[in-house]
C-alpha cells in the first residue's frame, strides 16, 4: 500500500465475481542453480466489470497443494462472491478449484 505505515494490512479484496488464473514458467537462480519455477497469477473481475491483479505467487510446481494454498490466501484477504472461474485444464488447478471454490462454475 502506498504511503502506509509499517505493519499496515491491505484492505479486503472484496466481491469478485470471476477469477481468471494461470501459471507460467520462468527460469530463476535458486540455491545457486538455474531452474524453472511456476509463477501463479490471478486476475479478478469485480462488480464494476473492471479487472484487477489479485495475486502473484512463485513456487516450484503446479501441484494441487500449491494452488490450494494460493487460492486460500486470496480468500483470507477477503475475496468473496466468486461464481465463475477461468483456469487452465491443469490437474492441480482442477483439484484446488474443487476444494476451495467448489460452488464456482468452471469454464
């Protein structure tokens, strides 16, 4: 948050009717070795039809556990009212969506 005092928390993310999520792989130096990492991103579409980047995360793979932790962290930051999700057809994404956003329609 711009000009926020140390220790301040971000405001809740709010009602987000649609989530668009994906992962891409980038090369990074990790423990003195160059390796591929997954960069997760989630874009939300709110009630005003505007898109907002809601979160980014870097992890070593696209397993269900990593996607689930990422989605749960977004829920903990106040996302609610999600009725529609647009992810890839990755197995880890599917399982995480069922576990965390089971009521949301999958495109």
